[in-house]
């Protein structure tokens, strides 16, 4: 096998009470990528469609993660990468993570899978760091493993696969505004009340238990973020209106996807997911803000070969 | 049935990363209590052995929780309570919780179980509040439900039963010193670094997952408390020495039980639990401090009828 086409999915990180550790994988939103062995050594970006991104491998997220893996292997050939990008950079649903994951996943397949998924995550972290200026794996882990993942620690890198209830759907709205990462970060307090921290970890423990026990009601009761959302939601226009409308339409919970501006909602069943879509459309269509909405099952497979 | 004898177990609360929410139940340490229907209405403490505690029901933890339940029922008889206390008050392994739980569990049995365990916890909270001057359920819940429990929230009261791996044992040392609750509380910071809070909830999420998946190694890797232990361990002489000795003897993790002074360790198997006991004895026997050590399986049943 000298060439492979893959689907690298969008993901939601910072899942409410699981800020900085919990993410999940989307099914119908993601990038396509082609990875190809070449006689020429090194990593080369051969084509990028969809968005304007750098072709220099060392300046491209997919290129940097590919280079990280390439340095760890000893081969007399190279790799060429084509990126067909559907996930808008800056949308808050893991655009850079999809790129970072796609290249290393594809290369690993062409090499006969010498690396496990945790090792692939470690390579992808280097690509992701180019985009986000810091090392984190909360979008990478769900893109690689699928389903819900908890990044227990970065050093050593320890990723846990949390079970995903069968009928769990996400409706995600992306208001087409730009939030500067620096601004989003600056909003976060360095210290938080101990009482709020306790509430947050009670909710996260509860959410992990709920995912293990298929308890949709408890998933809903646990999806609260008392630490970050009060700050960051200020940057997302009509966040509270969307949240209220989605909850009224039977969303189990609502939160900021990544560092925004996308807002995720979770619910039971595709019918409810589509009702939530309608409810969110009703809110945003009155505001003059352009927006996109995705309705998707939780993707338990993660990045995958499509050809 | 007019009389019942019960065993009300000791418990460990504040389980490392699960400060204020996670507890577990002990098997071989606990109080015996006799609850008896009486023609005379009201709640009466008929006998207390083991420790010097008040006989006035409204000043006694078991009495106050019993009164809370008694006010919620309409009967033409009363209850008499005998308390055979083995758990030393102030030891940090849920002495008051055992009393608070025992009376309401026993009365509920004699009444034909009109209340579920969460409702019993709510009554017991009132008794526990007499001892600890605040409402909390982190010792009550494991005493009533057995195993590991996560108190997701107090209002509404929501208690989750987390699975307990079969071969999980605890070794607990009680150095016979007094820690004033007020001093122990005053040590806690009102605010904590967000980065530490994230580490704590990553560990708690991971611990809940590890308990669900019988992953002893991950239980060990998750049993870290970066928030409270650095403060409160200062009040417990030789805490760090005990911790190191226990870990060296293959403890999965070590932490402060409740607000101390007891120290709990968890491990796989009774043989290791006894080795840990020896290792802790070796530390404390050189210090001149009196101490007691308990080795116990995790009790998955909780409070129970013995006669």
C-alpha cells in the first residue's frame, strides 16, 4: 500500500466540567486527507484545498506532526500529504487537531502500524502546538481514539477511553465570529474558589460514571461548567439564549466547544438533535450573525481509512 | 420485628482527588447498635458503651438523625437506641457518620423500609451536622450504600454508587493524636490554582473510570490529591514517612482519611494490605506515638443487620 485516503474528524474539547481533559469525536464533520509514500525523502505538502494554509511542512500543523513521526523512523522514502479541509480553522471544533492527527495516522497505516494511538497522539501534540502555542491533547485524543476520551496526564501521556452511550448525539453551532485565542486565555482566572473546583470535580466524576452506565439523565445533570463558562461565554454572542433554547428543546447539556466560538449540545437521539438544531437556528437567524450547524452522532471510531 | 441489631461501618471520606465527594466503606471496623420499638413515643438513647457520649437524643448524633426521621413519620410508638461504639470519635474514619446512619437504618428496617437509602442519607445528614457543624454526606453515603460512593450534589441530594474492584483492600492507621476540626478547616485555602484544580479533576475522572474498569494500576495513578493534602498533611506527624513506606510496600495510593489524623492506603489483595500494615508499624513504632492499624476489605454492603 503506497497511498491512503483518510477521514480525520472534528472534535469537541473542554466538555463542560471536563475542561482541559475531556473531549469527544464527531461523525459527519471532518477533513479528508491523502497520504502517499514518495521516493523523495522527507515530508511534503502536495495539495491543500478548502482553506488557505501554509505548504511548508514545518509551518503546517499536519506537516509538523508528520515530521515528528518521520524523525522517529528510519526509512529511505518520504511522504506526501494532501489536505482537503472542511473544518474551518478557529471554529473551536478541533480543526488543527484533525490535521495533526490525519497525517500521523495515515503514515502509520502505510508503515504497517508501528505506533499505537498514544504514540501517535504524542507526535500529533507537536503539530497541535504549532497552532495553539501550547501542548495539549484534548482534541487530538478523541480524533484518534474516537468516542469520549479523558486525557489524564500529558507527562506521562495517559489517555483513557470512556464508553459512549449508543444513542448520544451532538448538535453544534458555529457562529462565524473570530475569538482570539489570546483573548480567550486571558479571560481565565489563575485561581478559582475551592468550592467551585469541588463542584466541578463532582460533576466530572459523575459524568464519567454516567457515560459508563448509559445514564442519559445523569449525563445531563453532570454537564455543568462552573469554572470556565462564566468567563468565556461572554465572548460568544447569544450564548445564554442558545443554551436556554437548546435545553428547552431537550438537550442534556450545553457548553462551549474548545475555546469557542462553537457551542456544543448533547442529547439522546437524532430526532431531538434536529429539534435542537431548529431551536438554535431560531435564535441565531434573528441576530444577523452567520452561523453553521452540525448534527452528528458521537463517532466512536475516530480517524479512519476511507480508501 | 420489634428489635434489631445492626453493624454500622467506619468509612473513609475525602478519598485523595475526590476531596469532599468520594468515600468508601470499611468491612471490619464499625459500631454495633440495637434499635428497639418502644411503647413510649419519641427517641431515647438507652445505652452507650465504648466512649463517653451524651444520652440526650437531641445532643447525640444517632439521636438527632433518628429524630429527623421520627418527625417525618406518624407512629404511636417510639424507638430506643443502644450504641456499642468501636470507632473512636475524632479518628477521621466516620465515627459520627456510623452513629447517624445506624439509627435511621435500624428504624427504617423496623418500619418495613418506607425510605430509600438516599432518603436515609438526608436524615443522617442532620445527625452528622451536629458533630461536624456543617452538612455533608461523604461519610454517610458509603456507610449506607457500601463500596465507593460519589456525592454528586447535596441539594438535590444525589449519590452515585461507583463499582468496587473485588480484590481492593484498605490499610488504615490512626495515630492517636487530636486534630481540631477548626484547625484542619482553617488550613484550607479559599482559592486554588486553576492548574491544580484541573489536575485534581483529571485524577478524579480517571479514578472513577479505573473503578469501573477494575484497573488497579490506574487506581494507583489516580490517587493523588494536589489540593488538600499539601496543607492538611502538615497536621499529621510522619505522614510523608508513612506514605513512602506504604507505597514502597506496594500500596496503590495513600491519603488522609476524612480530615485526619487517620491515613488510608489502598492496595490489591489482603497479603499486600498486611505488608503495608507492617511497613506502617515500622514507621510509627519508632516515634513514641500511639497508633491503631486496621486492615480491611472494601465493604460493598454498607450498614447491615446482624441479628
